[in-house]
């Protein structure tokens, strides 16, 4: 069997990683986003005529990829006065934490640091 085929047949898309957030003195657990989730994130962050809002994209990616904490938790949203999970990300995390989380999610999802999604997430 070819090495590439063998690797794909044995691959697991359920990849997680812990990211330390110094201000909170804790780790968040993130997961890799699938192609379908990445597409959904881009669609949710698209405004107007195919214009992807990079800030919204970062928030959506974090909301979708963060396993712990769950930004859709009712108590967490109430604590920050957030209307939904994406709004909660923006209200609960500092800009540098958002950039760090978005970059780690992109890397875990198979994007290199030079790739488009990482650049979109940073802006």
C-alpha cells in the first residue's frame, strides 16, 4: 500500500491541543476545524459582497474550535452580557488572546503561519 494512502486511512481528524492563557492562569482546549467548519466560519464572517470580516472570522473560529470553555455556555454569556457565542468571545478575551487562539486553531487545522486563514484571523 502507498504511504500516502496508508497515512490517510489511519488519520484521525479529531485533533485537540491545550493553549495557555496567562491572564487567566489556565488552559483552553481547542480542536482542529474541519473543511466544513472552516467554510461555515467564513460564511458567518462574510459581510456584503464576499467581504470576510477578519475580526468576526477570528471570533467565529474560536467559538467553533474551543472545546473548553464553551463560549455558548448560558452562564458565561450572561456574565459578559453577550448575545451569542461569537459576541462572548469578543467580550471575554483580550485582543492578544484572540490573536493567539486564532493562530493556534489555524495551525492545528493544518494551516501554516503564512497561510491565508492565519493572516485573516490576525487582522
